[in-house]
C-alpha cells in the first residue's frame, strides 16, 4: 500500500508542477509580460493555460486516488498528443519551441499515466 501512495504522490506532483508551469508561462505571454522571439500561436497559449488549470485539478484528483483521475490522465495525454500531432504535421506557422514544449508535456503525461495507472494496476494484482 505504501508503494501505491508513493506512486500517487509522484503522479500528483508531476501533474501539479506541469500545470503550474503551463499556467504561469502562458499567463505571462497572454498578459504581454513575456515576449518571445518566435511566432506565438495565441490559441495554443490559451489551450496551454486552460489545460494547465485542468492539470492542477487533476493533480488533486490523482493525489486523492479517485477513479476519475485515471480518465482525466488519459484525456489530457490524448489532447496533448493530438495537439502535438497537429503542430508537427499540419501547422505551417508553428515555432520549433512550441513543438518541443508540447513534446515535453506529452512525455510528462505519459510518465504520469505509467506511474498512476499502469504500475498501480500491476501492484493491485499482486
């Protein structure tokens, strides 16, 4: 049981920190406090802030080990993957930095999914 608690805490902390980072950096860009040397897609910044807030809520749900947290993890991971796919293959105006940032988010949420869903499921079967 101690291992499951550790895994939930790890997943929750990762979700919380990526959420805070997204909200903080996106808000700076939206309010004009931070300027970038590359093309900024306004809709992508708004998406990142909204999903950042959802990630913070998700962190709490992961920490509480709720059933809905598993579904939310998969939804966020899926959304990030779809946006990454769009940016990488269909957007002509996207900056490399945006693709790298979304790739980072996909990797982090993949780790969260592995820690909070797959490993937890495996430990429950033991």
